[in-house]
């Protein structure tokens, strides 16, 4: 393993949790800091490509999902450079169909010699479904960040995902650690948001609760324009929040 490289999986079994938006904006922030960053899109919705201004990848075009069917495919043959500084993308296949997969394929692909040397940060955008693709992302990662909307149902989903992470760590990947929980679209003026965050702090510990990403329209507008918020609206609150989130996560992974 390259000691300078860290692989983080962004995971939440509930759709619409801000997972892909977080993946795109963390990648952009790390890239802006000069860290060569690869975003691997395991979610067959393929939305990470949209957020980075890349075209979606379909059947018979290079995609990260090929590695699950063809052991001879090199991950670096799939990776494409984006218009975002120091950010590369391994895009999803939006037509990919799967059942049982070899959950070690992604880990082995990332551990390839060239990939080890090329990237300092690797972000895995996992699917919101409980299947072998999600488990593959967790098996390949060093740490997990769980973005969540501060609503009751999302609170339940966060607990379920954390339980799955512990299972994967005990059975397949002893190095896997929970980096933290990341509230997104947070509004401190909404009492229920505060209560959900407080309850999760009690359960997981205040050190596991990351600084929240506030509700900011510029984040959604940026995604619609195919770019990270730091590029679309660099002076916005959304840009500042993701800048601080990237810094906070970077500090935490130094001790993992």
C-alpha cells in the first residue's frame, strides 16, 4: 500500500442522501489542494459523471463495472481525466446488471501498481442498495464517510449502514474504519435537524460527527451545471462548507 494514499467510501443505503454530491465536491476540494484524486463511481445511476461535467458511460464503453466481469481489465485503462484540476473519474456503467460478484475485484484493481503510484486520494461513490457492489466498495476502502440528511428515516438508515460497515470490517476488511458521519442540507434553525444530529452524536460519539454541510442552493445549481460548487460559486457557503469538510476528513484520516 502507498502510505500517502487513502481510499474513502461514501455510503448510505438511503437514496437522496447527498452522497454523490459529497463525493464530487470532496474530490474537487482535494484536487484543488494539489492531491491527485480518483473518484470511482460504483453507483449505476452514473451521477458522479454529471457532477464533474463528464458524459455518462453506457454499455460497451469503458466503465469501472467492467472489472467485475473481466479480470484482465486494468483500472487505469478506464480512468479518464476531468476538467476539474487533479481529479480523475472511473465512470459507472448505467446499463450494468449484476447479481453475485467477486467482492475483492475492486480492492485488487485499486492495489495495482500504477493506481497505487498515481493517486493520493481515492473516493468510492457506492450505490444506495444493499448488494455486492456496496460491499465491494467497503472491502476496498480504508475508511467510510456516511453522508446523511438529518431526518428520522435517514437516522435509521445511518445506523443500518454503520452496522454493515462493522460486519464488513470483521469479516473482510479489518482495516476499515468509520471516519465520520456527515450531515448534509443541514439547517440549524430546524429543530428536528438538531435532534437527529444530537442523537447520532450520542450513539457514535461527538468525534464521529463531522462539520455539517449547510443547505445552500448553490450546491444544487452547481451540480445542474456539471461542476463542483467550488468552481461554480467559489465564494458561496456551500463552497466553504466542502472546503472545511475536506480539511476535517484529511485530519482524521491521518490517525487511521
